C-alpha cells in the first residue's frame, strides 16, 4: 500500500501514488540535457532519456528553467561540435568522441533504448552553419534568393487586380442568373 497523507483541501486521507514510468522527472530531464549537449539532436536526446519528443517540447514551453537549461545544453553541444569539426579537420576519418561522463555512466548502468548517434562530420557542418545563421539573425530557411517584400504600390496593384476580377465575375454571374 502507498503512504497515506492528509489532503489539505477537505481533510480526508489520500494515497500517494508512485510516479508513472514515463514521468519526465529530474533524472530523465538530466539525461535529456546530457544527450542534447552531446549530440545537438533533440529527437535522439529524447530517445536517450526514454521519453517522447513531444514531452520535451511540451516541458520547454511550460517551464522557463528547463528552457534555459535546454539553451545552455545546445550552446555546449555547438561548442562541442565545433571542437570535433576542428579536430576532425576534414581528414575523412570518423572520430570516436568521448561520451560526456553522465551519459557514459547511464549507458553502463542501464540498457538505453536508443543510444546516441556517432559523430557525423557532414551533419555537424550543416548544423553549425545553421546555428551561425541563426546567431547572426538570418532567417532559418533553405537556400535561394533572399526574401523580398512587396512595396505598397505593388500590393495596391495586386489588390486592385483581384477586386477587378471579382467585379467581372459578379457581373458575369448577374448576367447569367
């Protein structure tokens, strides 16, 4: 039986339940943050922590402290990626990076459902390029020409053309109806 505690609202006794198996508690949060600092991959880090990806995004939007820790883990991860890319030097040889201590200990202590992915040089370069663009305030979108916004005159001309088409269609329907 569970431990009995007093319910403060109406004074009745109530059983205290054990947390659910998929509870995103401190241990799973730490495992996720360690995985994120290791891989910069949210999906892989969520799998490493044993939770669904929607769980971590949900908690990031609702918990400011977790969102701050998430950003710190991403910063550490990008720094780590930069160091690995520099160490790799484009020599074409795959590196076997050392695991962060907690992630390694967790892998040894328990069977991890989804181990973290190995280092991928090409992917690291793409991630770092995207991160630098975001840091510089550039839009996060695939290549192509820069976005061009319409001027007021172009917008007005487009609206007039659209309204003229609507007017002609209404006149045609009125003549046929």
